[in-house]
């Protein structure tokens, strides 16, 4: 007999969720800041991540190829990816809520959400 295991049973729950989660499109490296030409949006994002972390904000970045469980573990992110495929990426989540899709947010946008502002 073959036993069917639900996909949800295979997903390991994350012990702690970061304050800010960035679900990136596929890139050549974890930050995207590599190679002969650097995308200014990725450079700005890296600076934002460092600024948030210096203030004690936990930030996590995920790529679907290297962190599939992070994508699978977030129903809202998976819904967007199923509807829009890779066009939905990047997706930014602040304290469990999607705040922006298709482009990276600014530091001002993320700080506003961390301080309780709503769109």
C-alpha cells in the first residue's frame, strides 16, 4: 500500500518569522549584487536591509530555488505566485502582511509599516 502524505506535512514551520521578509525573483546569487553590472534597485535594497538590521529589525530574503519552503509556507505569497507567476516577484512582507509586489519597497515604506501604518 502507498501512503499519501499531504504537502503541508512536509513543510517545516519556521521557528521565528522575520519582521521583514523579501521573496526575491531568481537571481545569480543571494543578494543579486554580483557580476559585471549591478542593478541599482538591488543595491538600494541591500542598503535598506543593512539599515533595518542596524536598528534591530530582523530581515530575511528568500529565492524560490533555494528557499522553496519559505514560499510554500506563506499562503498569501503562494497565492500571488500562482496567479501572476514570477511577475509577482519581488514580494515584500512586513509582520506577516504583504505590503508590496513587483518592485522593492523603499526604506520609508517599510518603516511606516513597521510603525503600524496601513495602505
